[in-house]
C-alpha cells in the first residue's frame, strides 16, 4: 500500500508541484489515495490496491462535540484563503465564492480542534475548499489535523471538498468537487449530511461512520476505506455511486461501500459493496450487506 509523504509540506513546494498531482487523478483506473500522516499543501498521490480497482486511501473525521465547540472563541470568515486559528469557531457571514481564488491552495484553512460553521451559507471553489491543518512535529510544514464542519454547503473545488485527519461533518452538503468529497486520514464521521456529484468518491478514510445521511451520484464509489479500515452505516442511503463512464468497463469496480472489514449496515440502503483488497467474502461479489451483493 502506498503511503504518500513529502519532505517539505510548505505552501511554496505544493503550489510548484500542483500539475503533476492533478494529472494523477486521470489515472484513477488504478488508484485513489492513501492519506498521509503529514498533510502536503497539495492533494496527496493516489496509490494502488483493490485488485481491479486498487484502493487504499485515507480519510478521516473527527469527534468534536457540538457542546465543546460552543465554548470556543469565534471569528468571522469573510475572505478566501482565511485561516481559522486552532481551537476557534469560524463562521461564514454570507456565501463565500472562491472559484477564482488563486492566492492559496485552500479556500479556508481550519486549525487544530477548530470548527467551521457555515451558518446555512455556501462555500465554493478553491483547489481544496476546506483544509484542516496544524503545524507538523518539529515545525516543518503543516499536517492534517482534526476539525468539524457544520450547517451549510461546500461545493465546486478543483480537487477535494474537505481534507483532514479526523473530520466531523454535521448537516453539510458536500457536492460537485472534481475528485473527492471528503478526503480524510484516520476517521470521518458524517451525520445528517448529503454527499453527491463528486468526480471520484464521496468519502475516503481509514474509518468511516455515517448516520442519517445520503451519499449518492458520486463517480466511482460512495465511501471506501483502506484494506484494514472499518465502516459503520446507520439510517442512511448510499446508492448509485457509479456515474463515471469508467464504471461501464468490466475491469473496474464501482460500488457504494468499500471496506477492509465487514461493514456494519443498519436500517440503511445500499446496492453494492466491495471488499477492499479484492478478496471474496462468502461467495458474494461484495460483503453480502447490500441489495446487489449476490454471487
């Protein structure tokens, strides 16, 4: 399994290396991505795995309680490229359109342990719309960190909508991003949200927890983990995540739920699951948890 790292996570080196990263997206026939421990200022390279599809990735979502975030200091977010300091609640005061923003990779950068409250507004554009970052150990560059995003819409980034190590999403629509809706590290928790229309995948992470949400109409997969990752889905709909023309090929796997271990799916609807790593489970084409997982 590929693990993407960069010796220099700085803004300058990431911007210089932008186009080679972008070209990798076209090679998705092989891979998605493993989220690095150190977050580059550019989307990390997609690795390989998944037999036909090859799928290690990395995603994550954080468990920041709403109550805890309410006690944090607050700051309005009014300009593209703004940085929300660590342990702060940043909030939009109006729709923020960063589709033409060229001053940074990220439309909004969210510090360690911070929350972005969209306030019912829409954040659009950026190479990545929301990046959850903190200084790397030793002060060399920036690494993915934990954060929470709630109450609004994040749409139309060139690459991914939201990136970070541990991400908590509550009442957010994540839509129409060029590659991934949520590109996490260790954990992603999605509650009361809609993730749709993203070019490659809805959510990628090592552990994914989805409750009361709809994930549909994404290019190749709804949610997927690394080969040792876990998925729990409750009270949700995850279907029709095969809108990419690549899915018409018999040599590629497109699916709603991909997991390294048998997913826990309760009171939910899905059509196709996939065993991350390509193994066969009990004679099924997937994990025998979705409606079309027959032999």
